[in-house]
């Protein structure tokens, strides 16, 4: 098999570069090798990075020809072996059907009041006209939202413990060095509570105990409810079978981790861009003021410029750099290259979103591009695609819009440092720097 070009740099050095300079590394691959480049997957198998919409369409339109769960094994150290992310075939379809209902329709929209309330509580603590780190605020908003959406309680000791422990757990793998545990198994050495891996394991065990205790208590009380845990406990598959406790635990971990880390970064970026670009902020605030009922949350998600700002935020620096890798089960063709079964294919969200043929001046933050044309699901892919599209897509977009609108209806934002600000690695994602600071000035009235 003739594969697309492969960088001559040793794989270990490439991985170190990807840890410390993720965006720059992907940009260099695009410049040197174009639409397809071959890297290395676990087990010395080839992994082909794809960025052309035609190639992504080939992959997304043929889900039956690929497996994906096996390519996500590194995530098991965080979310467990029973996570939807690690499944394929009938098992994946069954679990996805059980998880879908809480994230669609009226159930999802019912979380609007919760998002608005928590956002207001957090921003009430902001210092006026003084620089403060924005990431800690967006992290607090999204973590409280997902915890209350999942468990439906906010005043218990267990809730408070989970909030603290989840923050500490994710922070323990947030910098490029500690994130290396996902890529280099030799770093997973438990040398006690003060070692990075040892601390991670102890925090994970504490979180696990709390989640199992909540599952057990909820099963025994049989009190029902409209929170996600209650809905998942009552869910049944086509054979009438419920989720087991291990399945519930791992799916809850998946929702808690993915359901707030990514949205926290996206919201922080949206606030940065609106602060850094006065014209964007002015137009967005005008749109918010021109609503018939500015104090109501209903209709916010339909505002065209708010929608465009959120889309452009997820375009310019997508939180997930890649869609989930697919492992070919049959031979196929990508451009000029035949692809053998067993080859890993990774649609690169970052490279696709930086293509000047799709997005002229791709480094420019320009929401208007989403008002001027529609992009296909192979050109704009911040949540992945096909049968592996993010299950919380609608929830994340809704939360981002409501939180952003709530903030900009109350504050004028300015950056505390001069642009540009470059993204950094945070765990497995692309995020704004932890020390990114803004200045918030209350709006009159």
C-alpha cells in the first residue's frame, strides 16, 4: 500500500511537539504535506490525517465501513471501559439511543433557566473594571450546569465534593506535561499521592465512590425526576434492559467531563473575541437589546448574529482538534491513495477550519462568514460527524449562547492583554491560555 507522505521526524518528537505546540504542529503538517499526511497509531499502525471536505465526506458517509471505539482506548483512563466513546457496532447504537433523550427537545430547553441562573450567580462575583482570569469563571458556570443537569441537586455535601474533585481531576491533566499520560503509557507510574499519576488515580477513585453512592441512593429511593441520572436509570433498550451500574458510572463520567470542559473553553474564547473586537461586541449587544423581550431566554438561540459569533468561535480554534479516528474495515480510496483495512483515519477539525479555500483569511475572527453562506457537514465539523457526532451538541450550543448573551447583556468587556492570543493544549483539547484575563465594566441600567 502506498500511503500519503509521512514526516521524517521521529514519532516521539512529533508527539512532544503536538503536546506543547498543537496548533503550530497541525499548521506545519498542512503547509508541508497538504490534505493527507501519515502519522503513527498505537501498535505501529498507520494513521492518516485528513482535512479535505471530500475525504471527510467519504469517511462520514460510510459509518458501516469503520470502527471508532477502539481508537479511543486512551480515554478509558478517564471515563472508564463502558463509555459510549469506546463502543462500536450494535453496542454503540444501543447505548447512544439510551443517552439521546435528555439532550433533545423540551427536556434540553428546560435547562435554559438553570443556565441563566448559574451564569448570573457567577458573574455577580466579578470585580468591576479590574482584570480577572476568565477561564475560572466559565469553568464554574459549565461545571455547575452539568452537575445540576445530571444530578438535579445543588445543596448536598456530595454535590459540593463532586464539584471540587472533578475540577481537581481535570486540572491534574490540563497542562502539556501531565497530558502526556494519555499518549505515553510509561508515564502512568503511581509513585504516591504527590506524583502526577498517583494524584490522578486517587482523585478518580474519590469521584467514582461519590458517583456510585449517588446511583445507589437514587435506585433505592426510586423518586424519579427530570435530571439526566433519573432519566438514564429509567431508560430501557429495545429488549427492555436497563443500564448496569458500571455503564451508568462510565456514561456519567463521560457526560461530566465532556459536558463542561469543552463548553468552558468555547465560552472563554467567545468572551475573548467579543472583548478583543469592539465592532463584534457592539453588534452583538445591539442584537440582544433589539429583542422584543430582552429579559426572556426564549428565542435567544435563534438570534442570527449570536449564532454566527458562536459558530465562528468554534471554527477559528475548535476545542476538539480531531473528530474521532475511524479504523477502516474495508478497502477504500482517499484521493490518489488506496487505504487498506486496519488503517486509522483522523479527520482534522483544526486543519479543515483553517482552510483558506473554505474560510478566506482563516486567522481573522469574522462571524459574518456564517451569515453569508451555509457550510456543509464536511466543511464545518466542530462536533465531529456521522454516527460519532457529539451527543451533547445541542446542549453545548444552547448553553454557550445563553451564557454569552446573559454576560453581554450586563457587561462591556475589554481584553487585559493585547491580541493575538494563541491556543494551548488543555488535556486532549485546544483551549485559551489559563491566564487569559478580561476586564468587565457593568452596562448602564
